[in-house]
C-alpha cells in the first residue's frame, strides 16, 4: 500500500463512488450517491488530515468513511450550516441537540 499523502490527480469519481489509485489499484474512498456536493469538503479534509495508508487501514478495519474523518474533527457541510443557522458552536453533538429540540416534543 502507498504510504504517502493523497494526490488530487489520483482521485476518480464515477457512479457516486470516490476512489483513489494506489499501486495500480483503485481503492474505495467514499460514496456520494445522493449528496455529491459534500465530496469537495470531504476530500479537502481527507487530504489535509490523513495519509493514504492511515485512511485505508481504517476502512479495512470496518470504520466507515464518515466515522474515519469525524475521528479527526470533520463536520459535514449540512451539519455545519445547521449549527451556524441556529447560532451554536459547530459540532455534531450540537446538531443532534438541535434535532432533538426541533423534532421531539416533551
């Protein structure tokens, strides 16, 4: 497995799947079937915070792509927007609290 940083030229997106070329093989990175707009922020965070081996080893250990990035502080765009709109600090925990207060009546 390649042990360097991610290179933009080695990414490929087809049919909703983001893959990465390592040693002649295409490796699964993430799926963006319904929200392709989230791919840009995802890739940017991935390139800045992971090397290829580190990320792929997480996936090989059954960690989902989102959980892998969240382990280093990634917050998806829709969660970031919702938190900003509500005037709270951007975090997944705050987003879940927003959902609870909005959709669960006491």
